């Protein structure tokens, strides 16, 4: 929506963060002037807040979950694949995953208490000996509670499944991103 010749508003929907998401585009000075006049109660949102919303919503981010080793179905963004397009890079992989029914890895939200993990930390099952089932990609924490995103093997991407970090901290899979 064009407000005037200098400012454009884009409504991004509410699916990604569970709340309405509107961005304003224009020259910084003009945007500041418009916001002070039209939205005096507007609050600045920090990167940490956006990151917490993203992790809570189990949504991937470029260079965290969206990497050259993942595909859109694994990280829960099937809408990013233009199936009707015809030929496109990676089409064979996407078609094979669709034919098999599900990707081999999935994006999952992990929650626990204690020392939060770091991106790159390994996620283990509770078997003895414990087996690696995934890798942490993003982390947010508040007090003793943490939420993290991890790329997890399909058979371990089950809501309610107990897991542990390589440090021994216990956690649980609380949400799995959709793949279709």
C-alpha cells in the first residue's frame, strides 16, 4: 500500500510470528516523521525479541536453519517451492522427498531448563549409549528456561519426545515444523 510518494507499507501476514507483521519502507527521516505523527505509541523491537518470536513460532532463518545443507521441506517452508513451475534446481530431491512421504530431517523446537545450548551443539536421544539425533541451530532463553531450534532426524522429530544435550541437560521436542 502506498501511503504517499515516499512511504510504502507491506503487510507480511501473521503466520511467521503469530502476530500481525507490517513493514514500512521509505527514506529513514521521512519514516521517522510519519511514525511519530501516526504511531506515537510505536515501540522499537529488538533483534532478540524477533528471534524469540521466530524460535517460538518454529520458523527458519537464513544462515541458521536455511543453509546449503537443508532443503525447504526439512525446515518447514514448503510454500517456498514452486511445484507447478516445471524444472528448477533441486527438483529431483524435492520430488523424491514427496514420493517417500517426508524429509529425512525436520526442524523442531526444543525446550528445557538449565544452561542453554549453543548453535552447533549436538542433540542426543535418551538411549544408552546416547545417539546423536540432531543439531541445535538457534537458541533463545529467559531465566532458566530455553527454547531452541534444531534440525532433527525424522524418527526423533516427535512432539513430547525427551532428548538431551551433549552437556547432559534434559529437554523435550515441543513442536515440529510442517513439511507439506
